[in-house]
């Protein structure tokens, strides 16, 4: 596959961590840890391939209604992985961005996010965008309210700049692991013309080889954006 066929921005709905653990008679927390490790390895491979932007759906607004014990396990993983891996991102020239409603997250997680974004702000190699406490409808609603406060009609470009994903191009390729075939409130505005790729593979098993299969499939798509 030639370089020209690569997407500039890949987004991934990382689904199937809990089911991966259940199949192995492990607690769900083990699946989330496996998914976190896979997320780190996969993002490294994405940037090694020369892709500039990667967005990973880590925690949705809907996920926040899960049992508090499971949420605390996820937050514990964030506390463990964020400090170590943001330094690695900085060394590799990758900017960390986090999109979502931070008011829904514990204060110390918000602080870790802000520190990671500040630490990596000077990166020039690529952007890793994590969706944490994120919902596509909530993203659009926040932008609508921002537009209303302006007191006038806004253009498509102005509206896009009001979204949490401002300054990051729309995803060219959106991948969902774990067998489900839906967007689940992820990047609803931004994915209007994304190429969609669904796979039965559970996220902890979504290897670099599986990602390359998705990139190969993308390279065979003809993107016309509604034109002839």
C-alpha cells in the first residue's frame, strides 16, 4: 500500500474489553487493562505508519452510568498510565489532546489530563486525541449553545471550530472493534464522510496486523464526498 493511500486521521471505537475478559473468565478490570496496553501499542504503530492524527474512544458519557466500582477501576488505570505515557509521548513528539466534558470526571483526573496536554504541547510528529467523558450529541449541543451566544448565524467552518475537536481534521477512517455495527454517539458531526470499518475482533486482540488490514481496506475505497 503506497503512502498516498494512508488516511491522515484514524479514529477507533475501542470496543470489547469486557467481553474479552469474560471469555477468559477474568474480571472486567483485566479486560480494561489489556485494552489500555493495546491502546498504547496501537497508537505507536499508527504514528509509525506516518498517520498524523489518531482519536481513540476511551470513555463515553454513557459509560459514566456504569457501576461506580468499574468506573473507579478505569480511573485507577488513568492514574497509573497517564503520567508515564505522557512523558513517552513528549519524547516521541506526539501531542496529547483530550476531548469530552471534564466536569464529569474526578478532579485529579482532570489535573492529570491538563498536565499531560501541557507537557506534550510542543510535539510536531502527530496528535493523539483521547475521547474521555465524550458524547457526539453533547459535543454538537455545546457548539450550538456557543453559536447561540454569538447571536448570529454561523458558517459550517465556524461551527466546526466550536466543537471539542477544533483544529483536528475530520477522521478519514473510523474503525470499530468488537462486532457491534454502530457509531454509539462518537464523532457524529466529524464522521459525516469518514470511511467506516467494522470488525468482530475484540479490542485487546486488535493487533497491528489487524490495523494494517483496516488500512488496506481503506486504500481500496473510492472517496467522492458526494461528487461524481
